[in-house]
């Protein structure tokens, strides 16, 4: 957190360093070119803040919380992955929900929010699962967290059905819990999400989507679908098609563009099966989306996709045959003109047991994942974890790099500092060594080599 009224030596664009004078309310009072002096700090980058467009709040750190030493908190260690499969993750998550307590949910949720803020996140869509096991407890805890962290970040709650709501023994009960929560906590829920592909039949998946669209329109909510989480080859005719096609058709049947509040967006997460489409099929799909005017945003979730996809089939002769699949977000934006961004999805649970949940680190990994190694690629990837992510969940775009002017409000911007040097121990009997630090002076430097969290601050 930066409390000074002047941000010195801020690099607003690659060619110039400025001192930015702030009023007490965070608005820019004036800017002036920086003057070099012995007291001038190393250049600092002033950037749009990071955003989690898709992160599961109640499941965060289930396996990495390490709170079981206290009797107040449940022990989840026996639920750690064995096969790592999706079905195992669903089963073990259901078992974990049976152990949830208010104290446990609040602690793990606050740890996620605190870590995210330290990483530079100031907004997020947080999924909380509602079903016959946990009831509304994850939601009521999220509402507490939203209030307690409101001065630091904007937490958008998504009431989410991870499990079936139109099939299996508990489908009806799960749907009832969702419907009751949408009414009882109407003032606290901003988005509605479901997972159509977990239903046991195509018909049930379609019922799931129809229900979600109708409910989102009735309650004036953003809509968020987890879709097509498979690498099965899609067929063009007719029912085996990816569910993404059906979502578009159902949205048009329900006249979403004409009926929904223009501020409400439709987020489609995962959609790994779409990575199997050919260029021609993608062009047709993109044209359908763009022509429809539907506010659809694809959210790539590469960390959980890469972990969960590509496990050898039961009849596979080689354990080394492991195809992977995730949405190629840069191509969706650059080649097809679609709206897309990147999200963390899970951290420290059965669906993604590894990682810190840092959006900036994910953007860095995406350079290799997408073979996106140009300077413009780096700038786009930063957009995918900041402004484009904000747009996907219905928030305004933030101030762009190099556009700071008098009268603009800068509180909430992300300040990335540089160090002058690194001090190292000297050889025995000798003084310490000093090595000049590399300076991050542009977005490519930040994405290719993310700064340590200690060098990040949100202007507040």
C-alpha cells in the first residue's frame, strides 16, 4: 500500500519518467518530468491492477491450509489426489464439503483474498458452491468476506452449481438450494454459474443451461458456464456438438441481448473441447458469436486444464501419450476478434493442487504455453489478467499505461518497484558483494520475469 502523495520516477510509458502528485482522494493533481538526483528511486511502473475473473473461493487451499493442528479446523489430508482424475476431484471435494465449518471457510477465504491483494489483484469473481451438502454456508461466508475486504478489493460473488441440478439422486435438492439462495441473498449475489457437462445426459445438460439463463435474467445476474471440459473430438452433427453451440442458441432463444441488462456479461470457462476445432469451424463459431451481439467472454483456465486434461485412456498402450488442451486465448483475440482473458480457477485443491494463484505468474507461464514470445504478446497477456479480465466480469476497463492525466483517479492502480542492487555475503573475511539489479521498464519485462510480490503495491 502506497501512502505518499507523490509517486516519484514513475514510468508511464517507455520513453519518459514522471513524478505524479496525488490529492488525498487519489486523484492526480499534477504531473511533471522526473529530475534525476541521488535520492531519486529506481524507475517504477504504474499499471492497471490484476483481476481474477474466475476463482473458487470456498475450495481454496483445502490441501495447503495446514490448519489441522487446531481442533477448530478440519483435516483434509486424507483427500489429497491419488489418481488426480476429474471424477476423483469431484468425489473428494464432496467429502471435503462435509467437513466445512464457518471458521475454516472464513480463514481459507481470507487467506486467498489477502494473498491476491498482495499480488496486485483488486477485483475478482469468486465462485461459491451451493448444494445439498454445504447448503448456503459457503455463500454466507463469502458475504462476510466481501464486507470485510471491501476497502481492498471488489469481490463479485458467483453462486455456483458444481454438481448436477437436473440429474442424479441429489439433482433436485441441489437446484432447490440454488433457487432459495438466489432469493434469500439476492442483494449479495452478482453472478450465477453452473456446470452443464456434469449432468448424466445431453437432455439434462440442456435443462441445466435453460434454467441458468432463465434464472440469471429473472434475478438480473451475470451468467457464467463451465463448459466442454473434455478433449473428445467434436462432431458437427448434431447432439455431440460442444455445448458452447447450444448455449449460444439458447441465449438467442431467450432474447438475452434484448432482455438482459446491458452491463451483464456471459462468461464461458474451460471449453477445452473447442481446442479440437479446426480453423474453419472456429471462424464460423466466431462469426456466429460476433453477429449475435451476445456479450460472451471466453475465460481460459490453463493451469487446471493442463493438469486435468491429457491423462492416458484406459486402453492406451503408452503412459507417455498425454495430449493437452486449453483455449488458445491469444489466437481467439488476435485472429478471431473474440473477447477472452485468463483466470486461475483453483489453487491448493483437488482440481489444481499446485501454484500460488498469482495472475502475473500465470501470464508468464502462458508465454511458453501459447508460444507467445513477442513484445506485443506480452502486452496482450498482461491485458488478459487485468483489463480484459475486468471486462469479462462486467467491470469497466481500468486506466491504460501512459494515459495518466490531471484529474484522473489513480487509487487502485498497481505500482511495481525496481531495486537498485542486491546485497550478497562476501567471501570469508571480506565485505559483502553488491550486484546491480536488472530493471523492469516495460510490460514485457513484467510478464517475462514477474517481480517478487514484495515489489508490488496497490495505490491506496
